[in-house]
C-alpha cells in the first residue's frame, strides 16, 4: 500500500513506502523529511533552481542525483538547513522565509531523469544563459570551456590560424625573450572582461625564482586549451596576494595572507603585473598552437615556458 502526499500544488503517490499510522501526518518533521527524500531521489539526475516566488526570478542553479565523481551534488532541500545564514544564497533564502514563502514554492526542478553527462551540461547551460553575475552560485557549471561565448571568441578558438610550437621556439630565441604559457581553464568563464582575463592570467603561480626575477624579457600567453586568448608583457613578478584582483575577493586575500605576511603554503607563489603586448612585440595573439603534428595539450601543470 502506498501513501498519497498532498502539497498546495500537487498530489504525489509513493509506492512501497511503509510507515506506521502514527507517523502519517505532515506535522511530523521526520515524515516530511523522508517524503522529500523519496520524491527527490525518484527524479534520477536532475537540475533544479531556487526561485524568488515574488519576482519569479531564479537566484541559484544546482544539480543532484546519483553522484558525479566528486562534483557538488546537493539536494535542493539541503540549502535550507542552516541556523544562521552565511553567504548570498542563504541570506536570500532567509529573506524569502521571512516573507512567508516555503521551500515548496522556492524549489523548482528544471529537468530530471538526465544521463550523467547531460545533467552537467544542462546545469552549465542554464548558468550560462542567466549569467553567474545574476545568481548566488559561487562557481560556474561544469566544462565552462564549452560554454557561452561571443562569436569573436568562437572564431578565435576554433579558427584556422595556427602556429607551431617550434615556430614559437624560434620566435623566442630570435627575440631573446621567454614565453610563459598560462592555462586559465580553472578560472575561465565565458564573456570575461579584459580586466578579469588579465587577473585570471597573472596569478597565483609557482614560478622558479630566477624566472620571477625577470632574468630576460618575458611575455605571458593567456591560453585556453590550444588557443592564445591574450598576451601580456610582464613588468614584474610579485609575491602572491600583493595586489588587488577581481579573481580573488578581499576575504579570499585575507585567507591567503596573514596580516602583512604571506602564509607558508603560498610563499613560493607569485603574481605578475604587466601591460598588453603590442602586435609588433608578439604577432600570434588569437592563434591556436600545434605541437607534434597535433593540437597543444596540457598536463596537470597550468604553465609552460618557451625560450
């Protein structure tokens, strides 16, 4: 025998869910919790949104389901399990609760019964469409390198302008410069401003001290995969956390630094300050790099040097 569960908007029938009659009341918090879990887990992999019912506005996007190999996998009801709000999302939820809204009205399921790969793509696509700046999400979705981008960037990343690794070696050798390739995959997001792209490129990196001392002129190549997105002439390498950055908030910098002293784990890391390289200083901006008869690939390291 199943249970018929009534909410203000729908009726849900739960099969093979046995409880004693003394628990069959929605006033019982345990039953409410078990019913919520039963319903949510019946959806398979799903993408959900937290919605402001007053404005009909999505303020958070998430995914949940069977598990995604270490990726964030939080049931939407879990976001309401706080005593004192912390962060933009919880403060937003607390404000809605004060207005009398309940989680049944705030939680919306966008797509359900999705394959593992599909749920990651749907979550990322919804975040892209709304814009991370319009949400309380702390991070972008999965595989942002495949996400929303202007046509100019599409043309650059998937175009036919190619330069071989050996050609870059010849260029560096002839000019007497170092080319430091920096892969910004972890901090990249579509439609980054020029300042955000610069900040994502310039730190923090564990650079050898002789390189950080600029023993020769150095250009930083901002790369995403095999594409050179931008190029900067490095003026100086500084200890990590020395300057204000759009990538790292004030709170993040305070965690990185202790007073005026940089914490031990980042003492060997640096950030650079620099200027956009002129076309006559580096002519391969917007090119894709080839190596060993294929496109450039990256290992776990986020930077490489050519000199």
